[in-house]
């Protein structure tokens, strides 16, 4: 087995393990993130109804002044905006679905910024 396929397999196992834990708790809304090298995406999802309540990404109009949308600073700004938008809709508690990504770098910066601005997870 080559190195790349092993890495993909480990990522997929980690992703499914996290999803199984998160989806057991359907009473709380889910904050799901996704990332690429250039951008960062976040959604707050109600799994009972199957609706997305809040959705933001670094491609949104709030990020026109940011030059690099895929770095830690952009992730911090996105975390702050998601928390503010959630507070505007009365959402306080969510469960964090990091979607298989390791909890460091952009993911950690996003989570810390969201917590500092009022989201609880």
C-alpha cells in the first residue's frame, strides 16, 4: 500500500469515527466545517429537519478585503462571523464536527474564535 492511499484511508476512518459520534447527538445543532487549500467553509445544520441554518465561507462578501482566504487569520475571522450570525438567530450551543481534519492550525483557530464570540461546544 502506497503512502497516499494509506493517508486517505486514515482520513476517511477518522472522518467516519467523528461523524458517528456527532450524529448520535441529534438534540444539538451541528457545526460542520470543510476546508481546501484556498478557502474555508462552515455550516450550522439541524439534522432533525435536514436544514442548514447558517452557512458562511471565505468566499462570502465579508471576505473581499482578505487577500489570502485559506490561512489562519481567515479562519479566525470566519469563526467570529459564524458565531455572530448564530447568535443573531438565537443559537448558542452546537456540537463541533471537524469532518476528519486534525484539530490544529486553521481548525483550532476557527474553533477558538467561535468559542470566544459566544458559541458553546
